């Protein structure tokens, strides 16, 4: 029970911290760094390594913090992320069944694409169909491209870190197993 | 009938819908306000760090151009010294006239200081994003109020207000319009609108009005919420076609809006 409460507290702290960093820090950075969305990358990693349930709990906190801070229609971030993560989970479960770097990369691309399309569409709907749909603008595709690029870069980095980590400890564990 | 369900999907959807409902009937507002107050210093610091990184990045890029700029400015400074002497004389005369006519002083308005906590705009680049400040309706702010930089230059106006935060559109953002006038002989009036997050365009200027490069653009006071005489920028280009009813001017903002961390909102 205590362990479970501890896990929930950690999830809440991580989600709130990432939301604050994503909301205040990265958009004020210059160049391509302003398109880095750490919360979304962590969300895809949670989906890939832990499953849909935990990623939806993460969205409930992370998305709501963004919705509270933002001036957009309340709930827009949470809904977009939740639907995008469900789409990514469905494809991951039915078509991309092995857990490799390529699968993680594909998940990132599917999620990024779905999330941005949903966000642009909902923003257009909730603003009462005023103005132009963001999908028809170059800035939308630029954001999408840079977000996907950062996601893929994070995936490659993480995979290399994991490979390094396991290569370092594999002999130790094997040796222990043989001596036992 | 007892409802027995431990399905996590149902719980998640119900919790989310409940929160959305509570938000729209304003029950959640005290919690949101408290949350915003709690994270305000963190958000402000995070934004400042990002802004400082951005500033140092820009500084590095601009260093080379600065050497040439310094030489140019030194020459300009010499001519400004002469101008300053003339202006001081005019200012003294102006002050006397204002006193006589019982004009309100330039600073006859209240200001509310606010920290910039974020930049927001779905699918827009950094220059085109709106600013979010940590003051809202609880501090007496309302839409259409002018927002100044630390140096007293107009950076934008408030477009949306919540209890503890406000959204500001920058004068360089498209759709951010202000009633402005030129500090020339005729006090030419027009409407300013942002262009691509980089410059400002002054429109609806009658063809017969004479505009010169370098003219200072200030708020005209036609808007009830914005006092007149607040500096916006200087004219860098004039676009005039003989077959058009209006002419327009390109205004260069005096300040770099990327590094704003502290602003003041003018309450007339």
C-alpha cells in the first residue's frame, strides 16, 4: 500500500514538473530547442515500456496542469494526448508487436502525428471555426517535424544508454548465475 | 441498484469529465488559483532561465555586428548631443504650457508589475507566441490594457484575463492592433498591426500625410483603455502607392521582445 502511494506521489511530482518545464522553460529557448516537448517524450516512453494504463494516469495529471496554465479551451491538451496515446497503443498492440528501436521510433511518429492533428482540429473547433485550420499552415508542419525529430533523437539516445547499461552488467549477472 | 465497477478506463473518463465540469461551473477556480499561485515563482524562474539562454545566444550572434554598430552609433551620438540641447529647451516650454492648460501628467496612471511566466501559441514560432503574465483580474487587470517593458515602451496589450494570469499579444504579432499616432507636425493617426512577429505596420494613413523615416510612433489615446503618448517604435519605411486611398508605414520596435521577463500593465 505504502509502495503504491509512493509510486502515485512520484508520478504526480514528475508529471507536474514536466508540465511546468514544458510550459515555461522550453518555449522561451531559441532555435530548435523551443520545439522540445519533454513531457510528450516521457509519455511515449511510459506507453512503450509500461503500458496504456499508466500513460493515461500520467496524462490525467500532466494534461490537466497544462490545461490549467494555458489559455486554450480547458481540456484540449488532455483530450488530444489521451486520444493520441490510445491510437498509438492500438497500433503498438496489433501491428508493432516486438520491442525494438524501430518500434519505439514508429510509436513516436504515430503519437506525434496524431497528437498534433487532434490538437489543431480541436483548437479550430473550440475556437468556433474562426480563422484557418492550423493544418493548412507551414508552422504546423514545422512544429510536427521538429517534435518528431526530437522524439526520435531521444529514442535513439535512450536505446544506446540501455544497451550500454546492459552490456556493462551482463557479464556480472552471467558470472553470478554460473557460479551458483 | 449498486454500481460495481473497478474498470480504470471508466474511472479515468469519469474523473476527467468531472474536472472539466467543475472547471466550467467555476467550482475548480479556487484550486486552480491556489495552484497557479504556488507554481508562479517556479514558472517565472524557469521562463527567466530560458530567456537568459535565449539572450546569450542572440548576443553571441550579434557580437560581430556590434562592432560596426558602435562606430555608427558614435557618429550618431555626436549629433544627438546637439539635438538634446534643443529638446531640453522645447521640453521646458512644453512643461510650462501643460501646466497652464492643466494637462494631465504623462505618468498619471497606475501600473501593475508582472512577471512573464510563459510564451503560448499552438503551432507558432517563438516570436509569434503570446506572453503569459502572473497577474490577472484579481490585480485589477482587464482586456485591452497596454503593457510596457521595463523601459516604458509598449510591448503589447492584454487580450484575455484569468483570476491569476493574463495573456498578452505582442505589438509585432498579427492581429494585435493599437490606435497609434506619429510624433510629426500633424500628429498623423493610424492603426498598428503586427507583421510576422518581427515588425509592426501602421495602416490607414491618408495619402496626403507626410511621413518621414525615423518618426516616433506613440499610442494615440483613441482607445479608452490606453493612454496617449506611450512609445511604440520608429518608422523605418513608408509604403505609398498613388492609386491607393491609404498609405502605410513599417515600424521597428525599439526593444527586443524575446528577452522580456518583467512588464508593467498600465491602468488608466
